[in-house]
């Protein structure tokens, strides 16, 4: 009897040890979503904020931020009248919470360097080329709206929602300034 009690006690301790080591619970913070992976494959189960349960060893959760984020880049482009324009632009965006699994599967967590930065560069350059240097200054809101529309067309289909876009600075060549 004493032997069974010792084995039972060891079994209970082993169970709790294994339970703690292979902890099946986790939490997703505010403004985040979790992507459930099973054996490394995306299951398209999105875990919302709060407590979740997973199968240890078999499943794991990748956390992605869905809060508004800021990306600021500098771009050099040519205006319609072939003036060199150095622009500094800022983009506020967030990942669509319902599409984080697709984002992770298609792009990964480096979506800002793979999608956002190139889209910002292309949008600024293609839009700047449609205006003269003088128009870039006098029609700044129109230019901003055109760049924003270009960004929306490029990024929203990928699950990136544009919250705000601003032109922080336009700088021209010293020859133009003179």
C-alpha cells in the first residue's frame, strides 16, 4: 500500500511538472491577434485578445500587432519639370484583424519592409512625377490625397488599412530654391 501511495504521489508530481512544462494556455494582449499554427502550418484560426488554449508541442501561437502603427520614409523623386524632390512622408496604418492569418502566411511579420516601404516609395515617386515643383507646393493637399489613393489601391488588398497619410517635408535642389 505504501508503495502505491508513493507511486501515486510521484505520478501526481510528474503530471503537474509536465503540465507546467507543456503549459497549454497563453494570452493575447490588447491590440494584438494570435495566429494558431499546427505543426508549423497556418490553421486560419485567429485568437483574439485574452486567454487561449493550445495543444502543447503540436500547436503554437504567433502574435501580430493590429494597433495603429507609423511608418516614416524618405523618398527622392523627379517632378514633372525634372526637378529633384526629396520627400519625407509618414503613414499611419494597421493590419486588418480578420486577415492577420493571411498576412502571416503570405508575407510574414516583416510586412512593413516587404510591402509598406516599397509601396510608399513607389506612390511618392509616381505621384510626384505628375506635378511640377511649384505645383507640389501649391497643391500639397491634392498631392497628399493622390499619394494616399495610390497607397490604398496597393495595400488594402493585402489586408493593410490606411488610417492617415501625411507629407512631412518637401525639399528641392539648391538650384531650384535659388
